[in-house]
C-alpha cells in the first residue's frame, strides 16, 4: 500500500487513532477508500503477513508469510 502525501498524513493518522480508540480492527482510508488494518490488530495477529501493511508493527519483514 502506498503511503499518503504529507498533507494527507494527518487525516490518515486521525482515522488510525480513532479506530484504535474504538477497538476496531481497521478503518476506511480517507485517501484511497481502502480498508486498512490497525497496528494494534496486526500486532495481535502475532506475525507479519508480508503484504506491506501500512501500520505493520513488524517492520514489514515477513517472518512467516504465506507462500
């Protein structure tokens, strides 16, 4: 997933923070319209999926990514 331009980062950060505060697994990206998983949800999964998630708490390094 591509990262938002600097002017859009605040909007994305606010959507991410609101989703985490509400205990949601993700949010609709205000820029792309795609569903984005939160860092909290991804961390709870326990491993990186290797798909380049925007909020990957594992640094995007696939330790057990599906083949």
